[in-house]
């Protein structure tokens, strides 16, 4: 009998597989409840393994029907087959062919892993460990095989049959109402990249010619009738394919590239070879149903999955500890793509907001883990902001350290050396060390040490000598399992802003000009002396957010206002305003908690007014500057003894003050930015809309009826979802009749459109009112809501738990209890989504004592329940640990 692998799994226990699989032939006969899977695996002993070994294959909820070896049925005494594994204790000594038939029930598959049904269509999700829910297999990414897949189905139920690779044959099954298609993928791949689709789907198509002249047919498959919403995704795919050729010299390698949108999907999308399967939220868009942000996300996710074809598929991961090898790198690539398609500074600001809002929070709590974890109990819980977003920052730092040319040389070497293989982080970094001639030994700590480094910077300016000394100390805080840390390599891009506002090139004493402005920190404390200064300069630290660190610098508010007006680095211009606002907000939170009245600061409003008056700035950037730190940002900066109610009050007061003080300017801008041209999702138009909508929101912040009326009018007159949704968002923050009217209208208008109703669920779940918990509870009974659909769950429950700081963290603990109740119900059906929702508790220790005790009690109650999934148990136990 095969026993359940003893978890936790450790990186240090990695062993090469005993058996390799050269080819896989699958024959899948689709049936709603009794799908038959015949698998023919050409196996051979791994020459690198220790010697003759039993064959142990993974399985998960499989019904075995028959097992054969080299064409002969195997007697039952010669193997053990259970739902979760197949073992042949004494397999043939040399290569052999294993034939196994299993039965699975796609309709009963509520975990949405393996083969399942979504809106009646068949689809698959195999990453990370879903292939074992289709057939017995060595389900690990270092086993790469060439797949041929025959898919058979009822002609009416599934007229469209798609697989990995290229289509090779299709036909009818004589004497039946069934047909089949055969697909062949010539590129060896790990089983997590396997996919098939069968269903009634309509396609939007186009052709693409690669840089070497290969003709590729592109198609985006959607629910029939929604083809008109697939056009933007298809265009984004073409742009992605062209960009990867130009930016990385990477070309597509099959005759077809298919994308399928499905309504029930655990994550965003999946990069299966030649057959990407997407959450329909990241495909479907029209001006009336999708916001500018939706269009941007679609472009980014389409690109991300496409880029995986080289970073993930052609070169995959040796084991799941190396997940950031493909994810961090591919996020970096999609960020660069979006930066090239849109505004680089605005994209950087948006990405850093996400990084701080998710990854820094994760890194500061009980779920903190290194970019490359060293142990896991459930790999699905490691598809995290740390692996993805911090993983991307680490790649970005490599580029910053090496410079663009040596970085590109490292990438080229990586592609050349590891194509067709399953690689490790060491092998990846070695390519940059070699091609870039750099010692990256200390740099590897970025993969191994969790926690966000904290820098303290103090200045000494010597007017006589014309020097500025920067004393920089770094500390990496302790994280679970890592009480002490070593200093990291930190590429800190430095600018010096002279008295006239122009940049002064930094020259380091004893070294000369600082190449590309990159100061490289390597020690716990060090001093950099910048010389040859024409006068007093203000340092602009970590330009472009060159390293994912927290910085405490001795810059006063005068310095920050100076940078806000003059810094040539747009990121730091934005950052200066954020820092100013953050200092005011944190001060006011303390005042509020002490029972005092909030302090009003004219300096910030001045800085904002200066930015608003600077006509050279792009609107999208100005919109970012006007968006003050979120409740989550403030909580994170405070770090301990957090009172979400006081944070909300302080933030609300500041928004009112800005709205009042800048009302005339905001109103003029609002009117001037009105766009009468037909909607277009391009970045420039989107930027103007974003600034206009930020103006509206700030104008309404003080709650004047005139501004509420303006929002209500915009809601009613909007000809696109961006403006309609923005107006509704503004209205949602004000307990008025207009709010309820608009919400009712929206529900009625978009009744037939689940993805749009998700926006309606999410918005209501985020209302910072005492009545919201009851509203969300009511909405769980709404006919459009379903615990079976991950998008609905994330929209309603995820928004409440992750984005409504005051109401999830109600002082009476009712928010915690409600979410825990929903999570435990969901756990029986979809553990992955349940576990993800539970991560909303990850900052519980940073709360003030009353809420902290309530959160702990809730976590302990969940932990004590019998039969939690491995996914949920892992999150709950680590959260309490
Ligand atoms: N590889 C996918 C991506 O593009 C994510 C799939 C994760 N799926 C899962 N069940 N953990 O990022
Ligand atoms: Zn990915």
C-alpha cells in the first residue's frame, strides 16, 4: 500500500526521480460523471537514480479500473492501486510501457483541480498537483514527457475539443453520437502543464507570424455570445508575442495558441502549453462592462501566461520550492511589458502599491516565508505575493545590479543553457554570475531570507568640504523559523537634487561617479561620502523603488516637499507625497486614540497643489499622487497595536481636508477632463479618467450635497464602466439615498452579468459602515451569489475580509466569526479558495489587544474543528504559530 507522503516536504530532501517518463498517450472519453482515462506511459529507470526502485505513482480521488505492463494485464497481486496512488513493488528492470485505465467524475469535482466542469464545459487545472486527479503519474515537475492526447466526447455536449500542442487528427466515432480530436505536443513538459478542454465555445481568431516567419493561429474561446468581449484579450496576446521577440528574442514555437475563458477558476489563469486556461474575469471586456483597471489587468495576465511559454514551460522548475523561478521571473517580464505598453512610472507606482499592500504585509506576519521556501505542507498555499511579487523584485534587482546589457546576456545564457530542462534558482543565478561577471553569493540571501529589510539613513552635510555623508544601517527583522538574519546586497539607486531642483550626479569619495546611480549596500552599517557638491543637496533614495525595502531617512517635511516638487524621478516624487501624508496620518491616529482632535497640515495640501499645477505631469501620475495611503498602508506603517477605527477616522479627516482645501482646483480639473470622445481603453485616456475620478472622489469626501449630486449624475450618465463604477464607488462611501438608488439601479442593469455583479458585491462589502456585516450576510443569500464560484467568493467575502479594515476588524469580533464560518463551510467544497480567504487573518498579532484576542479566539476555534483540509489547517496553524 502506498502511504500518504509524510508532509511537510523539505527542499533538502530533494531526490531525482527513480523513473522517467518519455512519452504519454492519453485517451480521455469525456462523460459528465464517468469520464474514462486510458494512459499509456513509456517509462524508464532514471540513470541518475540509485538503482532498481519500485514504481510509485501519485493519485488523488481516482477509481482504478485496470493496470497493464507491456500489453499484458497485471495480476492484482503485482500492484496496489488506491484512490491516491499506484505502486508496483517490482516493476521490470528496464524500460517498459504502463497502461492504466481510471475513472473520474468531473461533475463532482468541486475543488476545481484536475478535470472539472464549468458552466457545463469540461476543463482542467493541473498546477500544482492536479494531474494526479486525472491519472496515476509521477506528479512532479522534473518528470518531463512528450504528450499525445485523444479526447472523445458527445458531439452536442462538446463540439469543441482542445488539447496541448498542435491538432493532428479529428473524426467521428462510427455508430455513435461521439467525436474525437487528437493533439500532439512535441515539447517535453511536466504534467502540471497538461490541459484539455471540451465544450460549447465560440472563438475570436487571428493569425500571427513570428519573427522567423512561423505562421501561428491564435484563438480566444469564450461562452457563445460573448465573442465581442474577447477582442481586447486577443489584441493583448498579439502585443505580448511581439514584445517577447523584441525585448527577449523569444519566439513562439507551435502552430496554434489557444486561450479558453472559464467562469469557475481558482486562480487568475494557467499557462498550459499552447492552451492557456483563464478565469473569464481576465479575458472578457467591453467598455460597458469592464473598467480601465480591468483592461489593464487583462493585458497583464494575457502577457504573463504567454511569457510563461519560455519562462515556465520551455524551462520549468525542478521542484515546487523553485516556484519563483518561473513566477517571479514571469511577473517581472509582464511588469516590463506593461511598462512598455503604458506609462512606466505609473506602472511602477501601481506595482509598488501592490507589493507593499500584500507582500510587505505577508512578510511582517506569521505567514512570512522566503521567496524560495524551504518547507511546505501544502504547495497551493505558496502561490503568494512573496513568491510572485517579491520574486519579481529580486529579478529586477539583478537587472539593476548588472545593468541592462549584462542582464540580457544572463537571460540569453539561461535560455540557451536550460531550454527543455527543469532548473533551479542556483542555476538561474549562475547564468547572471557568469554572463555578468559578478559574484552573486550574498545576493542568494534574497531567495533564502524572509522579511522586509529596514534601512535607517542619516545625513551629514559638510558645506565647507562640499560633501554629504550617508550613514546607512540595514536590519532584516526576524520571521517564523528565522530568528537571526545576515545583511543583504541592496542596490539602492541614489539621486541628489540640487538647490535649483536639478540633479547633481553622485560622485563617491574614493570611487568616482556612481555607475547608473546604484549604491550597493552589503554590510550591516556603512557610510557613503558623496563629494564635489555645489551646495546643499537633498538625497533621493531608492529611486524607482530599486530595492524592496523600508526606509527611515532623516528627511524633514521641507525636504519631502522639495522632492515632491523637484525630484526628476517620478517614483520618488510620488513617494515624497506619500511619506508626508503617512507622517500626518500616523500622528493623527495617535491623537485620535488619545481622545484629541485631528491636526490639519497645510504643507501636504501645498505639495498636492504644486503637483496639480504642474501641467507637464501625466494625469495618471497626478491621480496616483492624489491617492493618499490606504488604511492598509497606514496600519502597516504603524505596525503594532493597530486600531483600524482610528486609522479610518484619521484618513477620512485628511481626505475631507484635501477635498475642502482644493475644491476649486479639483472642480476645474473635473470639468476640464471630461471626455466626449467614444470610450477607448488606451493608457492615456484611462489616465485622464483616473484623475477625473480621483477629483470627483475628493470633492465628495466632505459630503457636500452638491458633490454627491455630481457623483450621482456621473453614475447615471456614464457611457462606460470606468466612470460608472468610479461614481458608484464614491457614492458608496456616503450613507445617502443616492447610494442606495445607484446600487439598486446597478443590480438591475447588470442582472445577467456575473462578472459585473461581482463589482457590485465587492463594493458593498467594502462600505465602511456598521451595517455592512449585515448587508454582506444578506448578500450571501442573493440569487447571484454562490459559494461554488471562486469569483463570487472573492468578490463578496474576499473584499469584506481583505479590504474592509473597519468592518472585518469590528471591535465585537463579529466580522471574524462571520468570515471563519464561511471559510469552514467552503473548506468542504474548495479547500484552496477557503485557505486563501483565511489569510485575511494574517495580521492579527499587530492589532490592538481587544481585537487581537477576538481574532486569536476565532483562529483557535477554527483550528479545533475536526477534518479541516490540509490547505486550511496549514494556514490556520501557521497563523497561530
Ligand atoms: N501558474 C499560474 C500562474 O500563471 C498559477 C496557477 C496556480 N494554481 C494553483 N492551483 N496553485 O501564475
Ligand atoms: Zn504565473
